[in-house]
C-alpha cells in the first residue's frame, strides 16, 4: 500500500501546495482521502480521475471538500466522460451539505438534485462500521475537532495506514492508531494552548501522538508554510523519536517496513 500526498496545507493553500488530499494505492486500486482545494491538479497528474475506486471525506470543512466541485465538472463535461458514477463516501450529514452547495451552483436549466448525483455515487458512511473497498478495510473513529470529524484506519491485510484528519490531542485516537506503519497527523498550530478550543495540534503534539501510538513513521500534514517545514519536523522528532516526514505534493510513502518518502510522483 502506498500513500501519495496531493496536498498538505491547512485552511488555506500553501505556496504551490493545496489543502488536504491523499491518494492511496494498493494492488491497482486508487482511493482518495479528502479532496481539499488545490489537490485536484496533482490528482489529475497522477491518475485518470474517471477510474478512481472511491473518495472518502473525513469531515465537511471547506479545506477537505471543495475540489469535489471542479472534479464534478471534469467528470461531467471533460473529454472521455462516461456514465460511470464515482463512489464518494461522506461523513454523516454529507448529503445535506452537498445539497446546499448544489443549490447555490446549479444553473437554471439544471436540477440541483442532479448536480452531484449525475457524476458521483454518493453515500454516507456509518462511522461505527467498517467500510470495505476492494482489498482495503477502513475503520473510523471520531476526532476532537470543531465539527464532527473522523479519523481513518486503513488496512490492506498486512500493513496499517492511520489518517487522523483534523484533531486536538486525544489518547483515544492514539489507541485507535496503535501500531500504524504510517501515521498521517496534522501539525496546524504554533500555540498548544488553543488546541483543545479549535481542534488542532502542534508538531510537537503530533510527535507525542505518534509516540503514544507506537507508530513506525510519522507524516506531518495540515500545516502553515509560515511555520517552516524543518522546524515542524524537528519539533515532532524530538517528541516522537522516530522517523518524521513533512507532506509535500507528489511525495510517495510505502506503508510498511520501509516508509521513507522518496518524493516520487507515482505517475502512470
């Protein structure tokens, strides 16, 4: 199983980097985790979006969802468009969320109810149950965030990828991610004192989460470029003691015994 970064910025894209988005590949399958603004150009550079197996959304903030809109136009009107609907798994409340976006964007001659449904096979996942997509099994756990948000534990039968989405410090999440070969954890904040209020972590807290989870490798993401990648990496390493990488577009990580990011693009 491999993970390729589509974007790793926080609420606003960083220079030359979009917000949250990750491409997971395993045995020919392609699953996208979150679809934040600025991630679609990288995704289109890596894969034929018409053949993706699924998109899974962690929560309904704009920096994790908005590129579902331009992707919708590409699937509907782009060359090679077909009748296949791309499966999109939304958190509870996601259907109503997309209905509100459709009501704002649909043209006079286009029913808002068909705006997304014409290209996406939409479903809200049951966060208390497992989701199986081909050879991958996904389990969910609530995070500590300003709106309902779900972390994901993705297993391929041998290895574990844990994506914690947006969250403040949570011992429960460390337990959920225990033993992960690759832990993808946010590093949004500069000040740890406000983390519990806004539902985010510092890089040092991300390192503490990785240590508590006994993860093999930590990938920092959802960060502001102004904080400096090397600074974030150093702070996380001090708390974690294991290998730490910082998300950059196209960086690819093998989820397994060798997790070092090689920066490769994983192009077809």
